[in-house]
C-alpha cells in the first residue's frame, strides 16, 4: 500500500511540476554543450495563406478582419481565406465587404475540420497559418512564424496563446496562470526538440506536409501538428507570434471547453500510439508521455487514489509524521479548491483560491471527457464557450 502511495505521489508531482524541472535542467546542460544557431534575418520569407474558420462570429469578425489585414508581411506573398460554412448570421456578408479576403461559404455545417480541409484545397502557398476568429494577432505574428521555415527540419510552428484576465474575481483567473506555465513548458519543449502539439488559436504548417485528419477528429489542431511530428519533423514554439483572446465568461463555460479537450485528448492518444515508441521517436515520445499522456490518462485517477491511500495509511500508522504532513498538505490544497468554488459563485475576489480550484476543475474535466468519449456523446461540432 505504501509503495503504491509513493509511486502515485511521484507520478502526480512529476506530471505537473517535475517534468518542468527536468526540462529546465536538461535545457541548462544543452546550452553549455550546444550553441543555438541564430535565424538568418535576410531569409526570403515563404508564401503564406492565413485561414480562419468562422461560425456565427458576426459579433467579432469585423475586428478580426481589420487585425488580419494589418499584419506585417510582404503583400505579394500573403493570401487570406475565411471559411464560414453553416453560418446563419451576418458573418459571410461582413467578410464579403473585403475584396482582399477570399470568402468560402456553404449552407451546411459539418464541423470545423471539414471546413478547414475544404479551405486547404484552395491553398497553393508554401505555408498555411490557422487562427481562430475570436483571437487577435500581434502585427509581426506571420513574420515571426514563417522565419522558422528556413530550417528544413521544421514542419510546423506553434504560436502562443495569451488570455486576457479582468478583475471579475472568478476562477477563470486560473486560466491565465495555466497558459503562462504552459508557455514556459512549450518554450523548453521546443528548445529540447519539439513542441507536443499546437493550439488552434495560432499555428502553421508546411502545406506539403498537411495531412487531412478524420472528420470526427475532436482536437484537429493537435492531430494535424502531431502527424507532421510523427514524420520526423519538429514543431517549433514561437512566443513572439501570439493570439490574444478573452477568458471564458465563467467557470461553467471553461469547464465545457476543458471537457471537450479532454475527450479529444483520449481520442488523440488512441490514434497516435506510434508516437510512444521510444525507438522511433526517442525524444518526442518522452515529451509526449510527460507533457500530454500522463495528464490525459492516469494522473487524475492517481490524485484520488493518493488522497484515499494517505488517509488509510495515517489511520493505520498514526506515529508516522511523513504521511501526516502530506495528508495535511493535500487536505489544505483541496480545501483551498473548495473555497475557490464557493468564492467564485459569490464573486469574492481572493484569487489565491482560484488556482487550486482551476487545477481541480481541469482534472475533473478529464474524467468527464473520458466518459463522454467512451459513450460516443461528444459531437465533432464545437459548442463555443462564451467569453468575456
């Protein structure tokens, strides 16, 4: 029992803290023995097509268009495609006012990935960049992304997601903290070898390497980028190309989004088993297991097991202070999470409790996501989370 407890505790700590610490140490050593090759500032940028899949985005599409057209890039090398399949509001009409943008629209809604595949048939540039309709990019985003393609080992480039957090005092404050931590891990992942998947807010691929994923794919951005990594190419992380969006409207909306991601995570795990072969992908398999698979599979279950075993051990070995201290720490942490849940419902601004609450909510989403995927109740059609 005690061995199971310590193994479980080790995996939990490794998943959320230890992997970052190990990455940090490896990167420090690599910097001593491996000099980073600088990018050539005179590199001739590739041709690029920016693709936006928009479904009923009339409330924000005008701002997105203006932001897109203001991006810095050689005019003769950039094209824009906005695809609005299934939209029933004014989104297509608003886009149609801008001749610089190629509008693709058809009445039926089949899901984002089907729309993206249709748009990719119109892409003839060297690079395709994908970004969401409700995000705004920094002006040099395209330049900072595409400069990485001078390295022939790079098959995809992931931008950074930034979340605007206001002073509303709810647990979505944990979303911003989570993405800052994720950004640091991705930076180190990229420096070691490759980012483990890209987020749909902003990422790009070499057009020639694009593989259409199955139409029932839930995390299309992750699958598209990882299929390129499976071919042996690197996914580079570029924090100076970023997409900014507001936080989820509330924790209920954020939970809805996390459950879908968790369901997609299990689906991706089952479809990308080849990436866990250390003989074929020695570094990437280590990164994939440590950064993604443990979070999507066993670690949330081990958190419950560890808490229960801790109680059982303390009740049976009262004099062992180590277990008592660990139990006190676990109880305090989950107590903070419970307080965060209570306070967010009453809009009480004590953000120290929101991070434990957000953390527990993310892990609950894994259980809900697994259940939803296994019961085949997760639709491929996005039910958009409302944002502030």
